[in-house]
């Protein structure tokens, strides 16, 4: 659909080339304009596959900067899919884009799995497969689903649906639980339906058919709630973008429009409550200095930076936006051996800015941005929802001490 | 629903400038951006009025008197133009990237097409006022650079009286950039961002040029809005380096955009990217809110005043349909010159009348209908959406953007009488 609706809007103005972080970092990539709308015109007649498409990270900066509303990044993902159809996938790419499967297998034995991943022999095998020599995200010993189901929620009339996604589901469940607690405190009951990986990693690794299956599953699980008018929340900005935009760009699945319309980034939902005067704002600033990094997939959502807005509104909170661009990891991209250096080169400005503020904690929604920033700068990282919840708890503690 | 004092729609030069002006007056701003506008890839020189009636102007001021009543400069008034230019120059200076020039005289910027383009405020790196005095001009020829042909440039210069008798010399430069794709000025500017690139450039050029000479380069002196690289290279090479204007990506526009975006972030304005404004809520001649619709839900942004800086045909502010031109968001009456264009006949450069299509405004930059009646009380227009000027023929695009953005901003915050 996206091909017919957007390619002829491209005027070849070069705005996407200017703002493409990959083009800036490597000359191997021919650039979003040429590989997306440019070559797509030829692909309408026959498949014209260009190998450098493999360098595209699907970061969406081309979409954000395009003055003519061309769906550049998704055209590139479709081209990448065609490229892999011909070339065939590496085992490595399959492993990196199926983190959910490994997580579901490993979560029950998280400690062993985490130890195993760091084991020298495992690292050797991973390296031989083409995985970069960097720590893989550790699985949490109690995944989000276990923690959530163990929680006795206060039932409320008002309900929201939470889509955790893989990273919060298995690696950073605390972010999801912090959101659940905040929502409970504000009179919302949380529903977590039976969902699977949103498909971001399979889309950016050229497994479009598999992504369709995931989309179908998730839309089926979410549309029932969307039809009831329940808000659908995500804390992961890539999952959010998938539910709200990419399913619509890529597939024609019944119910996806309704899901997209009910989707909220968790921060966006809380800001909306605040704007309506319905958010309990008894937050107490948390000590320390904080730097906010805007994930590209949040910027692409057309909702501004709600996490930053919430935190900036807490009296005494020392938080500033970094304003230094993409971190470069792009999910699985930065874990690939031959892409690792490019991924670091993309994030160079960001890392420099963070290193210039030693001791500051970096606040950002995206789990893999957090991994990249922590890996390179050694700075502590936190999701804005977790920091907000900490500010809520800190106030509760302060007021109970006062009594 | 989000509320701010002023909502700016559009993030090209007009929108960014208006947002900066409103914010520096202490009012809250939400900037709704759909794409980066044309500033990102353009030349970024502030051309105020370069030509009139097909001839180059020595000074923008000389042309003002002759402009028609509905021209944006006539509406802003001479004082309005002066104030806006003062504001913009101050803003750039304070950000560490002062622009050179004044309304008193145009500067002639050499271009990679071998021509000279009249402009008013330009980066110091492009200021070529003293170039005419040189009897020997050198051109840096980067190997493999796209859209850069030294022999064509020299041929072009020799057609200009002041430059006809000079000696020209090409200085080949090899960047040794990795293969993979075409080499653009953007690639070389990024190479120049690195110390290694600068050192490499100096070592190659040093032996080939005489101290005190003039070296013309494409716009490659880094991507950031400062003069560090330029000064550093000039010192090390002991020569004058002048950047030429180039087709997209023009680099110099990119620098200006970076400067303005950093300023807006510093001012903590709310920048909403991918905000596709689809409609507005109007109550008795006043705009209450605008609504964005792209993927997902509609979102509404409320404001006391609105600045519409959505651009012309390229930016998407104006939409051409068969036999009609429409304004995309408010459905404002467009003074369309389609009939005139048809009369003018074919040919890209004859398309002048169509560039003059746009919305007529009052002195507060508010939209007027075709009979001159005010349409909306609190909506102010800036930039290429305006009727009555032809940026292409006049060389006035960025100048009109800055002047009308400043006027719109001052009117939006109730300070139009300074």
C-alpha cells in the first residue's frame, strides 16, 4: 500500500540524506533516498535489489525529516525483505531477531542463561556466528508476566491495556511493574493480554512474512479491547511505533486501525491525564542530575517527548534534554559484528555529550538505547516511567515520615 | 488537549524563526513540525531582495519602494524589515554564528554553477566582497565530487565583467573517502569535521597555493554552525577561503537549521515532530485549536494565537489541484495566479506567476479574503504561504521568511508595535 501512496511524492530533495544517521556514519550505505523511493520506482516493474540496503537501521529519521510525507523507512524495509528473499538469511540474523523465543525458553532458568551467555565458550560461538563482542541483555529472573500475575490489583472501573513487549517482558520487567503501580495509584486497573513480540526485530532483519503473523496475532489480541475503547499502552517506543504505524503501513489487517487509534505511549497517557487534571502529581524530586535522551522511535510518533515533559514538571528535578541524536544501536543492529563499529559511530555525538556530564543518569524510554548508552558511556540509565514512579514513592515516604 | 500561548505550524526557516521570536519574548510555544522544510537542504543565505524586474540590485533597499502594495515587504514596512533583520542577525551572533551583510548592499555569492547570486545576510564563509580585487583565483577541486565542475565555473566567471580578466587555477584535492556511493558536499563537510580531514586538506593544498591568495571551495567547511574550521584552515593555509553556494544538500542551510533547533531546545519549547496538522477549530473568526492526524488518533493543540508557516507548494502549505490552488489546513482563500501562468506560457523559469500564489495578509500577517476582509483574528502567516512575491525571480525567499516570521511572532504575542 505504502508504495503506491507515497513514492511519487518524493521530490529527491535530499532532506532524508541529510538527517540519516547511517549515511553519516558509513559510506557503505547508499542512503535512504536512493534505496527507498529512488529504486522503488524501478522495483515497480522488476525487483532491483541493492545490497547496501542491509545497512539501514529503520531508525525513521528519514520519515521524520521528509517534507513530502514519503514513507521512506518502510520502503527501505520492504526492499530489505526482498534482498533477503534472494540472498537468504544468516543463522546470526535469525538468532538476533528471535530474542523473544530465547527469552521464553531462558526466562525460567534466567540465572543459568545469563551465566551461559557470558561464558567464554558461548562468546566464541556467538562471535563465530557474527555477533559482536558486547554484553547481551540479561534476562530477569522473574519476568514481567510472572510478576504481573502475582500482583493483586485493586479492581477499578477504569481500565487500560498494557502491551509490555519483549524487552520489558523479559529483560526489564520493573519498568512495566512501575507503570502498573502508577496506574493503580491513579485509579486504573491494568489488563495484559496474550501478546507476542511486536515484530520490530523481524521487520528490520527482513522477515516480513513472520512479522505479518505477529501482527495478526497482536491485532487479534488487542482489537477486542480497542473496540471497547480501552487505551492500549506501551513503554517501549519501538513496540509503540509498530502498533500504531508500521502495521498499518505494511499490512491490511482488520482491526489494526482501531488498535492504532487506541494506542498511547505510557508517558503520553499520563501527560493526557495531567492535562485533564486527573493525574495525582504528588511527586518529589529525586536527587541527582538527569539527562534525557529522545529515542528516534518516540520522535517518529508525532507526540513530542511526554516522558521528559512529566519529569520536567516535578519541582526541583534536575533534568535536561541531551539533544545529540541517535544512539546507533537500532535493536539487533548494534549486536552484529560487522555493524558494531557503525553503530558506535552513529552515536558518537550522544556519547560525547553524556561523557561531558559525569555522574548524570541517562533517562530514556528505549531499552536498547539504554543498553547502548550504558555499554559505551558506563552511565546509569533509567526509563522515565521508573523515575516517575520513584518520585511518587519518594513523596509517599516523605509524607509518611512527616506524620 | 495541550495548551500553549502560541502554536507554530511548520519547521522551515519561517516556523523556526517565529518559534524563536515568540519564545524569546517569554511566551510558551508548541512547534508542530511535519518534516524539516526546505531550509535543511537549501543554501541558508538570507536573500532579502536580490533582483527586481529581472536585474540584479546593488542594495535590497533600492528595490523596496518599487514593490507592489501586496508584497510582504510592503506590508511589513521598511521598519518591519529592518527590525526583523536586526533580530535575526542578533540571534545568529549570540549563537556563535554571526552572519555578514546589511540591507545597505547586496553581496554576490559565487555559486558552483559559475554564477554570482545576490544575497543580503550570508555566513562569513560565503562573504566574497573582496574577491573581485583578487587577480588570481584558485578553486579547490575535490576528486569525484558530484555537481562540481571547475571548468564550467571558470567559464561562467569569465562571462562576468569583473571576473573576466583574472587568472584561474584549480587545486586538486583527494579525500580518499571510502568507495560505496557518490561523493557529495555533505560527505566532504563531514570529512572536514574531523581533525584528520582538515590536516589532510591542509597538507594537500598548502604546496599548491601562494600565501595571501583566494581559494574558492564548495560548501564543505563542516556541518556545524560555527566558523572554527574556516578560521583554522585560513590560518594554516594563510589564505582567504570562500565557500560557494551549491545545490541540495546545500550544507549552509543545514547549519542554520541546526543553530535554530538548538536554540529552541535551549528555550525548552515543545517540538512535536511528525505532527501532521489536518484541521482547525474556528469559533467566530478565531482559531481555538488545531488537530493533528497521521497514524493513530487525532491530537488537539490549543493556543491563543497560531502562526501558519507551512510553506508553498514544495512545503505542502499550498496544494495545487486542477484549476485551483488550496491552502491545506484552514482552507484560506488563495490568490491564485493560475490564469496568469497559463498566459505566460511554458517554461520552468516563466512560471513566475504560480510562485506568487498564496494567501494575502494584513499588517499583522493575518489572512485576508480576495476582497481584503479579515478572515481569522488570531492566525498569522509567515513564509512561502504568502501571496504577492516570487522568491525565484526576486531572490527573496529566506528574507521574506525571516521578515514575515518576525512580524507574525510579534503580532501573535501582541507586540506588533515595537
